[in-house]
C-alpha cells in the first residue's frame, strides 16, 4: 500500500517519522505472518467498537453502517482466502484497517478513534483463546470418555501395579486406566475456570491511560460476549497472565498424558506384552521390518517438553518488563498458537491410541507373581491381631524363606509358616489368590471392583454434568 502522494507504505504510527523503516527491521518487526490467525477476532472487535463509537456520537449512523459493511467485506475476503496481504501490512490490525479504507474510504480511519493496537491485540487474543477453548474442551472430554469406557468394559483384567518400575501389588487394568482419568478430570475443571478468567474485556483501555471518548465499556464487553471489563487500563494492555495460564494448563495436561504414554510404551514392548497398539498409531522401521514402533506415544511424550518450553520461554519474556505495553509481548502469539495447535494434536492422538489398542488379558494375569502378595501376608497377620510393623517383618521372613527354598510362597507348608508366627493357620491359603488380593481394597479409591465401579460412575456423572455446562 502507498500513500496518495508517494511510495512509502502508510503506517498506523508513521506521522512523526521522516525516514522509512530499514527493510530488515521491517521484517523483524512484522507479525502478520502469524497474527493473521486472529483475522476474525480483529474484525469482530472492530465492528463492536464501531457500534460503541456510534453510541458515543463519534460516528453517525451512516458512518457506522458503512464501516460495519466494509468490515464484513474484509471478513468475507479472509473467509474465502482471497484477502491479499500487502508489504506494508505489519500486523493483522494494520492489514484490516488498510483494506477497510480501500473499501469505504477515509471514514474507515475513524474506527480507530480512542483505540490503540495495545488494547486491540489484547481483546483479539482473548477472543481467539476463548473460541479455541470451546473447540478444545470436546477433545478433552472425548479422551476421558475413551478411558472411562475401556475401564468399564475391561474390569475383570488383573495386572501388576508398579512402584519404581518394580512389581508391587496386583491391581485391575481398569484401576490403571482410571488413574489417568482423574488428573484429566481436574484438567478439565481448570480449563473451565481458566475460561472464566479470560472472559474479561480489555477493549476501551486505549494505549495505556484509558478511553477519553465516553465509550461504554460494559456495553462493548457485552456486545463481544465477555462477562465483564478490566478494571485498570495500565494493567489491561500489559496483562498476559491468561496466556501464561493457558500454556501452564497445556503443559500440565501434556505432562499427564506423557506419563500415561510412558506406561503404554513399556506395556507395548515384547518384554511386557500387556498391550498391542493399532497399526494406525504405530510406525515401522526403515531398516528392521519386524519393528512396530509406538511413535504416537513417543511423540506425545516428546511434545510435552515443547509445551513446557513454550511456557518457560514466555515467562522469561514477562519477568522483567516495565509497566504497560512493550514490544516484547509480540512473542505471546507465537507461543500461544504453537501451544494451541500442539495440544489439540496431543489430545486427539492420545484418544485414538487408547481407543484402538488391544490389551492382552492372559499376559497381564501371567505377569502376576506370588511375591506381590507379601503385603497380603502382613495384612493377614494384622487381621489376626499383630501390629503392622511386626507383621511387615514377619512377612519379610516368609519371603526370605521362600527364596532360600526356591519355592513359591504358596508352596510353603503351614508348619514352616507357624515357625515364623503361630498366628498362621489353615486359612492362610486364601492369601494366595489374586482376586482376593484386589478385593481387599474396597475403601474409596481402591482397586476392588466396588471401588472401581464407583470411580466409573463418578467419572461418567462428571462428564455428563460438564457437557450440560458447556451446552448452557
């Protein structure tokens, strides 16, 4: 774009400058390559602001309608991908206003009355992020539904539970699945509360001091669908807490899914063999034709690091900034968009991988070994009246004896056991049963069938209530 009397591209800020911008600086300064993603939100904000200017008697009805109609044309061009970005369009705000003035003439310049790109970009980002969260939430709920549905369907499968990657105690496969449900339930609750904190309108704050033209900010916020307005103009134009909080949310979700992915990677190895991934979520080797690599899970694990890197990088941008807007904040959108794109992929791939994998019930059950019942031996003695600390020691002696004799715990005779403790009786044989073991844990949160059923019911109830909340 050029001015009427020359060749220099017109800047929204260029009035006090004599010399043109260095081409390298021009490119370094420009953000249109990525902030064009907010074209719809930028136009939405401008249309609402034009209406506010009309209500404040700064635009006539005719001018307001002309600007609104022009912005609708710009919107249709973006939607049809026919909008042509010009060399002087350093950002989405410049591009849209430049094109508006080409369509409606100089009256288009009135839409910026009392408005700064500082409050304009803040409202664009919030509108974009709110829309993104609405699109994101169903993918989180879908992942939860997949996990809960499998947990409900496969409750009979027993497997080893691990600590320190060592076999620890028998658990239900469903209990393992549900262990990954509850962190994501909390993530979904966090997302809902984050939405409410983002949903506050900064538009009408100007560059930093506020708006001098009697703009009704509350009405403007309502027009844009916000719940309220920011309380301080200095804070409004510099606040990027909502970006940080969103990236923290994505980092935490990614961390939760990375842990699940790590378990499934191990479970899918030949050494474990508990699960088999679908071909749709695995790849092969370019050299070794027998390989089936869990790339879907490894990418989830790897991208969790990217999420945290985005968060930490942007926090470093913010930590030393002086008050109000600084151009450092231009880094916000790159990280926000990358995080949004990546977390959407992580959620969809995680849901697909879990939904399509096959669990090998026989392998899981065969991986159970009697030394995992050592704690049950201690509990047996506790039920006979022995203090747990003493019972723990006696159970250790039972394990030691079985190792010395090279036999399973269940092969120890009652005579051998009573020499360790006279509390052992014939009913000790009930201890050597994995179903009996898991069914002990009936307290809330345990791996017993009743507890697992309660978890499933509560998770299903949450999902139903969350869907209703979203619909409202």
